[in-house]
C-alpha cells in the first residue's frame, strides 16, 4: 500500500515568517494530495489539495507544490499568524482507490 | 448546511464492553469512511461504505470490529469486547459520490477504555 512520510514532526516559526512542510509518497499511482489542518481536539479540516496534473496551487497565504518525478509534495504557509498554529497532515490517494494515506503530522507553532 | 456529525463525542467503556460510534454524513453525501487516530499519530484508514454496502474494509482489524451504513440512519462503527489498545479518536469522513476525492471529516469520537 501507499506509504506517506512527513517532515518535520515539529516546526516553530516567528510570526510573519514562512513555514514549509514536506511529504514523500511511495506509490507512483497516487494522484491526489490533500492537506489537512487539525487544531487541538478538533476535526481535520481540508485546507488545500492538488491533483497530479498540476505542479503548484495557491490559495491566499498557502500553496502546495508537487514533484511527481521525485514523489514529493510540500505545503508552504507565508506570513504566518498565531492562528496558523495547529497540526498539519499531508495525505495521498491512488486513482480509483478513495482511501487516504496520511503522514504522521507536523505540529506548527507560530511565536508572536 | 450541516457538516459531518458524529456522536457521542466522548465515550468511556470498561474492558470487555461494546462501543458504538455513529456518523451522519453531510447532506447529499452517500459515501462514508472511518479512520482511527492514535495519540500523536496520523489517521489510519479503516473502512469505506456506501449505503447498505461495505466497499473496502482492508483497514479494519479482523476481529471485534464491524461497520455498517444502513439504508436509513447513520453509519455505525461497532467495537466488541473493547481493550485498552482501542482507546483512540475515531473520525468519519464523507464525500458526495464515487470517484470524488474530497473527504470532509466529522468532529470525531474519543473512545477511552478503562
């Protein structure tokens, strides 16, 4: 099955700086890569996703890049704010196979 | 437009008891997925259901765990004879139709086995 690895496990950034989280996947058939944000005790919330037919996608302060050749994808958060503090999970899904395989998560702390 | 609903939010069971977790998908969604999250870990797929059908249960433990999504009513994840290792957060997600990737999660049920 698909194996997703996520780094770093923790990330502390100064407010206003950028945060980057990287994930790798094992199955070249994977073609859908969502990112979820989970605040303490809350549900995972889909914040951005990318499909394998594009290399980059942006939504305001967040962006995701995908390198299919290297089988890795990254989340970029610019101008970080305290409310960005949360655990972020990457995931991957294989075409025709709906289940999401998640990374272990990155705990992001934005220092004021 | 209500999101995915789960209840109870917190459930405490003694070893050997049964746990029943309920999930109502978003309006218009007919596909339900269950995931388990152990402390400090990511989510692990358990089972995928459509109305009256189990599509994929490859992530379900072979014993004590079962799931259903009846024609009427919520999806149920049932854990029989719970053990301490079953303590976790159980999330369900829903999506509107087959071959749709986006999955929206409920608030989870936090099961504690004492």
